[in-house]
């Protein structure tokens, strides 16, 4: 999508600090880190949110969940980490391109709000 921020990051039109890339997945550091490690993992093709995952595109999401533990290992998150996706207005999703936050490197709060 031409007006999507994360599509532009995937395309290299907006700079990002890349952590991982393959044919279908791109991962980069969050611009506003909420933990010592805060990485966003996205499908390269535009999917608006978790609400738009279908049988047609779910292989890209499965691939993301293969990649996440590899990133966590490379980032040294041996004591655990959190994976979050915000979906829609009530969850305060601010970028309408499906993304999974990897948060770690400290003890995270157990209150999810
Ligand atoms: P969410 O609230 O779940 O939609 O999270 C969106 C995240 O995207 C938020 O943690 C900040 C991050 N973000 C927004 N704009 C940029 C950007 O231009 N570059 C990077 N690296 N991250 C961004």
C-alpha cells in the first residue's frame, strides 16, 4: 500500500534499523523503544492487522513465528520475552500494517491493562 508507513520501511523508502529480512518477513528496531530490546516484525506484504489474517496469507504469519525465536536468540533474550500485536482501536493499534512487537531485556510488567 503506497501510503502505509511500514510498507515504506519494508521498501527502504523510509530508513529503519534492520534486524532481520527474508523473502516475506522484515524486522527492525522500534523508533520508541519500551524495553532494552524492542523489535517490530512485519510481513512484507501488506496485511492491515491480525483481524485480516486468512488462509491465503497465514503462511507469512507462520514464517514470522519461526523468525521470532531466532531474533530473540540473537538479541540474547535468554530469560524470556514478550510478543504483542495490537489489533484495532481498542488495542491502540497506531500503524495499520500487522506487526509483532518483541519486547525484552528486562523484567516486564505483568499487568497487560
Ligand atoms: P502499535 O501501537 O502496536 O501500532 O505500534 C506501532 C509501533 O511502531 C510503535 O511502537 C512505534 C513504532 N513506529 C512508528 N513509526 C515508526 C517509524 O517510522 N520507524 C520505526 N522504526 N518504528 C516506528
